[in-house]
C-alpha cells in the first residue's frame, strides 16, 4: 500500500500538473505544445506559446485519471489528443466530455457543478467534485466553453487527509462563494492566473483577482499556475506577487516553477475534523481499480 504521506505536485507548465497522492496519479489540463506553437481558442482565435513544457506526453508516468477544466487549446491540445491512452478516464464538463467521446475517449466522465466522481483503490479513495467557474463576464461568456473548477479529496481509511481545490479558468464571481462554504479546510489551492485577454475582455484572474481568490478560499497553502505561458496572458506572475504582498498573504503562496516538484501537506489522522469521503451532490461513475 503506498504511503499516503508521499504526495507531490510536478508542474509541467501552464495548467498542466502531475498530482500523486494515496497511490493515485492524476494529470490536469494536458497541454504539451512547444514554444512558438499556437493554441486554438475557438472562433478563429489563437494564442502562441511562450514557454516549453517541462516534459512531453511520451514522458508521462502511468496516469490513473485526467482532470480537464474545459476544452480550450491551451488545456487540451492535439498532442494530448493523439498521445494519451484512449482508455483514460477524463473527468470534465459535459461540453468537453461530449467532444472527448467523439475523439475516442469513451471513458470521459461528465460532471455538472457539485457532482462528483468517486474512485477507490484498496483503503484509499479519491473524490473529484466539480465546482462552479465563470470564464468571462457579460455576453462574452457565451463565446467561451463551459469550465469547471475541481475539489480533490484524497482519503485513507475513510478519512480525508488531503483536500485540494483547483480554480480552473475563471474570473472572480459571486458563484465562487459557495465553494469554501461546502468545502472548508482547503489544504492546497491551485489558482489559474494570467489575466487572459480575449476580444479586449479579461477572462481569467489577473494578479488582483488572484489575491482576492486567496482571501475567499482561505487555503492553508497556494500554488499559482497558468501564468506567462501564452501571449494572450496580459497579467504576469509579478502582478500576482505584488498583490499577494499588499494583502499580507505571501506566507500562503509557494511559487512552483516549471519542472519543479512540491510536496503536498497530507495531514496526520486526528488533526482535523472528520470529513466524509464523498462530496456534496450526485455521485457519478463506479469505483474502479
């Protein structure tokens, strides 16, 4: 049985991470385009990559599950489409799951906000709960694909001892306020930044909004991702750093560079109130493994 305390995040780049905990290996928002290549955003819009991913799709370890926030070219690209195993379960929005099945990924799991996908392996469990997100303000939102955040609850022997929340591509919006009410005690918050500008509109959190997201979610620690990787990103990481300092939140944030690994803070039994191993809402998908 793997040691639940052996939990890490490896940052590939953009919003792509390899998360290992409790014997599970997860891949998030797989994006393996190289520097200078173009990501498609729909409606003929594109953005060029500025950075190299820390590894290629052929270098990935065996993956149990993919968590995909939405169907944009900087989160799911042709390299991922052709390079990943078609039998991989991919937990995502209904919109993205429909498209993935057409691409041959028949184990795509479609979630609406607050629905969850539950996985068991021996005494370890993982629950992925979809959370609300809003990818653009006003009428521009209709041009964007539906997006979800996610809460990852890792549990051992029936007790959740690691809770992560990944924001997904979102702006600050009242719909986010319900997340910390339903899921308090977030150990690690992963915040998608960049201040992405499309058609003159900001469609992901800039530095100011990222600091406000930290205030709202109140994680024990935070990892910023989705910054400086594409030309459409108008708010560099230094903007977030400045706003975090002004807000007095620097102690929460670990700046994980591409190719670096962060050890996740798994709590010892008895150090937090007991939490159920499934999130609120309707469960989906049978346990596997």
